C-alpha cells in the first residue's frame, strides 16, 4: 500500500496559536449573557413574528444553545450537522436564511443560494480549522502537489473552497475518499489532520495532510477516557473523528454529529460516553430522554473542569443576535461573486455524490461503527 503519511511541515500553521488564542479569548468575551426567562420569552415571541413577516427561516447546528435549537425546530427551520444544514438551506423556499453556527456554515449557505440573503447572529463566529488554513498558504501547498485531487473539509473559508475539487463533511468524507481511491486518485487533504488521518486509515488512500486541528476535539484525553470506560463498562463510546487518534481508537462509533445522535437513539445500550461538543446533548436528551449521557473527559483528575468541550465560536450565537438579523439586517454574509463561483463546484459535487450514492454513504457510515454488537 502506498500511503503518504509525511505532513507538509513547511505549510504548518504557526499562526494559529497566536491568532487562534486571541480569537478564542475574544469569542468567550462575546458569549451572550444568559437572559432572564421573562426577557427571553419576549425576544423569542418577537423572533417568531419576524421570521414569518420577513420570509426567513432559522437553520442551527447541534452545538448552539438549546433555546436556539428549539426555536429552529418550532418555527419550521432545522437543526442538523453541516451536510444537512447546507442541503436544507439550499432547498428551502424562504428568501432569508439565518444560520446559527459558525462562519463556514453561513458562507456555504450563501455560496449555494446567491439569490437568498444569509445572516448570522455574530459574524465573528469562526472555527480553528478555518483560522488555521489561510487561503494564500493553502494555494502554495496546492501548487506544490499539482497531481493530487484537492479535498477540503467543510470547515474552511470560501477562498479555500474556491481552490478545491471536492468539499466533504464528516458525514460523507469516508464514502467520497473511498470512491476517489477506487478511481486511483491521490489526495491532498485539508485542514483537519485527525479526520484526515482517520479517513486515510479507513480507506488506505494516498493522502497528504494539512496540519490543522479543532481546538475543542483536540482536547479529549484517551487516558481519562479509558478510566471512565472502566467505571462504565456497558457504556457505548461515541467519538467525533476530529478527535485525536488515541481517543478514536477507544470508540464504538466514530461519526458526524448526526451519526452520534442516531447511535444514541437507535443503539440498544442505555449509557453513552459522548466525545464531541456538549451542545449536542440537548438534542440527544430530547430524542432519547431515557438514555444516560456522559461527557467524555477533556482534562485530568487535578483539573477543575473535567469535561468542558464547548466551541467558543458556537457559543457566540445568541437570541439577541438572531433578533438583530431580523430587525436590522445585521450579520449578513457576503461572498465575492468570483470566489463564490469557484467554490460552488466542489460543494455541488459533494451534494450530487451524497444524493446519488445513498448506498455508499450508508456503507461508509456502517464502517464508522466499530462495535456493532454494542449498538
Ligand atoms: P458535523 O458536520 O459532524 O456536524 O461537524 C461540524 C463541526 O464543526 C464539528 O466540530
Ligand atoms: Fe470548528 Fe471545532 Fe468549533 Fe467545530 S467545534 S466549529 S471544528 S472549532
């Protein structure tokens, strides 16, 4: 097997620690204050009214605040993983989309629906993977390997997608890369090194990996997880593939946010250890109220917070921000037309593939489930 495992060290992302750290602190500083119940119900009522008046719909990711997830579901919007968010926004008839999530999700919606206006509660809500993959650095990386098919994760800027052949999300990355490998393609992958390594291991594809990481999933600790597993021997371990290899190796199910929710709802186990952003527990509890959900550890015994996996940028999404989108048209996402046109084809290619090959997707998803017996 011809595996290319060397990392493009010269294209590492040293700027992430500097930029990323500042941005993390800034993001936490911008987390909306929790509202008093009375104020909250007034704001929610007003948002519901305006969504109708302004022909708008709310699409939210599983990691945002539970009140926002509920609002999306109650108003005919959607709560989903990044693949389904993109699909829902594109297919919905509303003229205005409000995307509660992080910037790449809003940009993807705009790229797919230029005729719609797309808004976000806070335009500064970004992602460490996006921050760690500068478009100009990525262009140099690409230029050094012209013989490779360029596959980028959804968690990138429009300017990076504009340079890609394929966009993938964690729901479909395995199926798409597997297909590319069958076609004899060599792959240049960016930016998540953990997801890239996992896909490489599962498919045996020849992949050259950018060296990015998610600051939330990178924090899960294998040693602590092992101890937790010993305390809960019947618990099924669910891990998002943005996590480090040692954590993924302990999983019963490795999959996207929607795959993890499906595992909780459909699995016969009663206890689940969940290694992803803790915002997902809201939906899991709603859909499977009798299951016991345990957050996977992000720190050792001496730490004050043993499990604090929450994305600082997802946390920036608040009800006031949504109200601002509707009342003042604040937070509008704009993508320059030449960039949008270039980025469009890699996203459409992914949407076409997932629509035309549900069988391959299901098969790949099955591959994610390492211990079916526990399900
Ligand atoms: P999903 O596509 O699995 O929802 O993941 C998005 C993400 O940002 C995970 O950190
Ligand atoms: Fe990005 Fe990680 Fe936040 Fe997901 S959880 S949006 S990958 S920083």
